[in-house]
C-alpha cells in the first residue's frame, strides 16, 4: 500500500484567525464560525455573581445561559441569551466601532442587564404571568410589544433600573425591571421608592420571591433560541440590520433652528464653518447628550450627521466663540433629543 499520510513536519491548514484581521474582513465572518463559548470569559464571572445573588435570596432557580446575537429571554424559556461580543475583546471593539457603545461591556452594566433578564427568566420558570395580582399590578403580559414607546421620565409608577425608562415599555419589562431592583444588593429599594406608586410593585415582588423560595421551577426547559452556532448571517449583515433598528427616526431640523446658532451673513464669512465645528465636537456632544437624555449614541450620531450636512448646504458659520457656541449647541441638541423622546418615536431596545 502507498502511504498517503502527510509528512510529520507538515501541519494541516488552519482557518484564518479572525482576531487579527481588519474590521472589514471581520464583518465577512459568519457568526456561527466565531467558535465562542462563555467558559473562561468575563461573562462567566458576572453569571457567577448573579447566581450568588439568587442563592442569597433563597431562590433555587438558576437560568440557563447561551451566546446569541443580542440580549434577550425567549417567551416561556427560563434562560438568558447573551450577546456574542461580550465573549471576546476583539468583538467588543467591533461592536464599539459599529454602534459607538458596548451594551453590557463593563461589569456594572453587564450585571444590570443580567438581573433584568433573570426577571424574565424567573417569570417564565414559575409561570408567574398567570397570577392575578401580578397581572393587576404590572399589566396584561399578552399586551403586544410596541415598536416604539413614549417614556414619561418623571413618572413614579415605575422603578428606574436600565436606561431609557425601560420599565415603561411593556408590562413584562416592568416586571423584569422590578425584579432587577429587588435582587440588586445595593438598590436600597425600601428607601429609594418610599412613597412612590412603584413601591407597591417592589413590595409585591419581595412577597412573591419569598413565597417561591426553596421551591423548584415549574418549567425546566434547557431550550436555546438562536444560539450562536446556528446563526449563519455574517457580522456585516448583523450590524446592517442593527444600525437600521437603532438608526435615525427624527424630524428634520428647520433652517431657523440652525440659523439661531449659526449664520451665513457676509460679516461672518471668515469665521469657522459650522459643519467643521460640529465635526470637531461630534464625539464629545454625542456622549454628553446621550448621558443627559438616556438616548442611544448611535441615534444621536446619525442626527449629527444630518446637522453637519445641512450646515454645509447652508454655508453656515459661527457667530460667537467656539466655547460659547459649544454650550449653546449642547443645549439645542439636548432639547431636540428630549422632544424626540416625547414624540412617540423612541425605539424599544428588543
């Protein structure tokens, strides 16, 4: 017989290491080919902390966890999908480049989201949606999820945990947010919500969790929805869809709004152009206004792109110092963003 085995000094060819390629090449990689696991990552530490908090409250329930394209808890499943980009720093860097922020990218924010998703998971595990008091306090779980919702920033009928006043988006999100506040060892909810209508919800959560403590879940399915190994789309396809979801859905600026800040009058012709000025402060104001308004940086950035284009078309220039104009521009952008939040076009982060 002829020996067809390769010489011992030759190793079989290996697939290109996606951790070293450019963003352009990385976006061509299919999600199923990333070969990621939770084991050995920072996520594993955050999961251990959440499980310890569940144990500290006497709860036997432990969610299942898997990697997928986004954070979510499927209907009826007592488990949590965690976004793939948290499993590797190279992918977190790509997420930042594509979306301008990394949701859950630091230990504190990761735990906040895990606590929230655990609220959905325990809701499913013990079929708590069926309880009349739960339905009366939080609303009908069968309410259709809106594509958009209008938050009321000063409402005291809801707890405040995740950004964007997320408890207000749907009865199930209200329940999950209330659970997250209840289980957080640093929330001090008894003091924080004293006298609020939301206090009744947290107190009910406390009674409910004490009732089911030391009892086994009714639903023990290990089913995983859209696990990473089954996702055939490329990272590029994923981010195109994600950017469309969180993209600009904002009324156009009227010229008068911009002319209140800038001018095309001949006496300012030698001054810095408004388009160049906004480009220069773009990153700073994007981050600051997102913090002020609890908005997505990506949405605000798309808005800034439109402003820059319009300033260039109108040939607008500064009429005051850069420092003074930056303050006025920040106020202008904040007001417009808050108007947007109250317009009913605010996207729910699903």
